[in-house]
C-alpha cells in the first residue's frame, strides 16, 4: 500500500484496473460495482463463474484482501459476510489518477506538465477548451479565497 491508501504498484502496460490491482482483484471489483448493492462471496462467484471456474475460497481470499486494501467494507450477518465498495468505480479511478499525477509532479514536474500540454494540444479543440475553462475556474477560486482573507 502506498501512503495514499491505494495499491502501491502501478503497471502502465496492463489494461484498465490491472494497472493498480491484480487481474482477479480487478474482476472482483468490476463484479461488485456491477451489482450496485451489498454482495456476498457467492454473488461475486456467480458473476465470475460465467467466464471461468473459480473456487469459492479464492474469491473469499481476494475479497478479504480488498478489505485490507480499504477498497471494500465488510459486515457479518449470521455466518455470511456482506461487502460494499468504499468508492464508486469513478471515485476509485479519480483517486488513482490523482495519486499517479501527484507522484509524477513531485518527481518530474516540468516533464509531466510539458508532456501533458503536448497531449492536450494533440487532442481535439474541445479538450483544450475544457482545460482552459478548468484553469480559469481555478484562478477564479484562488482570487475569491484571497478576497475572503
């Protein structure tokens, strides 16, 4: 785990969530987010077994690790554990992106900004306009906070 509370490893060559989670952890999280409600191990197993056979104990172990990584919360009712994600998929993605960008800016500030600007410039005009609007909004908030002092 990193200092941000998110998985420490980042693997840029892997697809989607596998950049920061193992492949089975990614599948489990996707299955849970797809349910949009509290789930037990059997619920996740039913989703994942459509594609391939996986042992109940394997899924139980993975879900326990996801609790330790603070991606899921767990409660016990009788003999059954129920799990809920602590973040939506979008919130998780946003936090991962934020963590990666923060690390890049801390270690390679000029190179990160330069590369980012080149990439934005290579996108369509609307991407550049959105960035300009975001920067204007940040400057406006900064000015407002100065006025409040």
